C-alpha cells in the first residue's frame, strides 16, 4: 500500500559542508524509513530553510493541501493547527520536551498555549524515549485526548552509523550540542578537566554552540585541555566521534535533562562511542554496557583511562545498541504501522482548549498591536525625519533663490559688459582692417623687390659661372704652352 506522506519540519536538510539542526535530522531519518517502505514522501520547510518554503500558517496550509497528502508528520508543535485543518490523519512529533525548556527561555506562557493547541490538533504523537511518555500523557489528557488507549508511538531518534572506529592512544573525550540554557555542562566539565590535569593525560573537544553575551546562562571554561572547534557538518562530526575515546554527557540536573534524549546521543552510539553520563539520565535506562552511568566523574574517568579493554568492549556494545534499537527500521516501525492504518484517537470535551484558543488569539492580537505600535513608531520617526528634510530643502531653496538673484544681476552686468566690449572691438576691428590692407600692400611691394633682387642675384651667378669657365679655359691653355716650352729660359 503506497501512502502519500507529507513531512513538515524546520531547518536545512543534511548536506555536506554545513551543520544540521536536530529537527532536520529527525525529518530526514523518518523520510528515509518511509521511502524504504515504499511510500511517497514529500518534505516541506520554512522559506528561510529551503526554496519555495512556507512563510506563514496560512501559506503552510495552502502548500500542504496543494500537494494532497494522505498522512502528515509534523515535527514542530507550532505548525500542527494549520496542518490539522487539511483534514487528513496528523502525527505530531514530541521528540523534545518543549514545555520543560520554555521556563529557561522565558516563553512558558506562549509555549503552554502553543503546546495545548498542537496536542488538540494531532491524531497520534511521537515520543523519542519511554520517559517522555510520562510528561506527554498528562498534557495529552489536559488537551482532551482520550487516554484509554495510548495515543503515543515510541519512535527513537535514529543513529547514523559512523566510519570505522579508531580509538586513540591518548584519551579524547567529545561533548557538545546547541547552546541551550537548560543544559549546563560547566560544573561537570570543570571536574573532568581538573581530573585530566591530575592524571596528566587527555583532552576534551566540544562540538557545537556556546552561549555568549552578558546574559549568557553559562559559558565554557578556558582550559588548555579543552578544544572548541564549534559547528561542523554532519559527516565531519561523525568522523571526529569515530576517532574519540568516549563521549561525556554530565549535565547539571533539572527536569528537562531527566527526560531528554538528544540527537548527539544517537550519533555517539552510531559511531561506537561509549557515553559517560549521570545515573538519572534517560540514557541510563538503556545504555547497559554501551557506556557508564555514574555520578562519580573522577572514578569513571579513571576506568576509561586505565582500562582500554573495557573501552573497546563498550564501544562494540554502543555500536550494537545503535543497530538494534536506533536503526531506521527499528525506529520507524511503529510509525509505519500508523501510516498504513491512519488511526485517529478519540477526544474528550475540555474547556482548556477554548481558553488556549482565546489565549492564542489574544497573543496574536497583542502581537499585531505591538507590530502596529512599532509601525506607528517608525512612521512617527519617519515623519520627523521628513520634516527635517523638508526644512533643510526649504533652507536650500531660499539659499538657491538668493543665489539666482545674484546670478541674474551678474548676468545683466556681464551682458552690459559684452555690449560695450562689442562696440570697442568693432571699432578696433575696423582699424585693424585698414592696417591689414596697408600691410598687404607693403608685403606686395617687398615681394616685388625681392623678386627683382632675386633676378639680379641669378644674373650675377650666371656671370660668375661664365667667368669661372673662362678662367678654367685660360688655365688649360697656359699649361699647354708650358708643356711646349714656350716659357723656358
């Protein structure tokens, strides 16, 4: 059975040379699983993420409906209400505990409303680890979803298998992620670096973001054993993971950290990288021999440093865990069953949805008011600026008018001067013509005299040539007479 499935997500899809966001990775993995099962899949993201993307909820509705899907998978809560209006079975992905993240960002008021509306819009709900069900079951009930039958599907994050594993001789620990305020690694990381100093071995490489600015909730310590290459593309990241010793994921405990399973965790396992984490982490429920779940950071580091056989054993276990529980086939299997059935779950009446809808409309109205006020503020500022420009132009016009008056008077004066100059030049021109005529006559007389003198010179030259000829004749005759001896004594 071929089903037309639309996947709506945020973020640029994985491509070589650029980092990739978790939402895009989630959509990409689900897409591969659905395509492998023989379904027709189309992905749609925002305009800022891809060409011909959607620009608003209304635009999302139009573009999604135009493609004509039989099922929709929505990976972003805020997009669910617009997609529900299309009228086909809708799966809402709850892979991140958004309502637990919101207090750290100061967005709980809006996120809670957004979450209720998204839950009310969905027909089935994807969770990435068993613990998340504990959170979402309660919220689904509040949103009016009938929980007498479980509406959630366990669809784990997909592990990308990395290159061949190469464990370095000197320990290299990797860590990282986005610069979220709800995951503070600093206290644990400082303990890790201090213990590596004590042991005089190893380093930590942090891949990803770091909060910055005066209000940053945390920032990484400056330490010679800590490297921060920042964001890298996915293939480069997997290659780096495959060459590390282990991954550290000790975070400051909070409710969000007790429920979250991150994309980097799946990639750690796919690269055969043992994970070092705290006992109350969601990872501790499934790691087994694929890592260490312990709150004793120093003792755990000693085991990694001193027991290379254990590292190799746990590396193999991590890779095996990725293949068995986090492969595309294993992860997408529950979703495939729903794709084929399109089952919708029942709903129960609740006034909270009406309140959430009113709150959303109020928030939209408030946002529109804020935008209108901002537009009014910019308009007022523009009016003030235009008035200043007009005043400046009036001043310039007055200055130009004064300049034109001065130029007009100057033109009149120049015109009078030109008339006087023309009269003077006219008289001077007549005198110059008379002098020119006399000069022409004088030149003619001189030319005639010159021609006469030239004729006399030519005649004198002819006379000189004849005399020279006569002299030469006499010289020859004299020489002949001498040769005959007529002048001998």
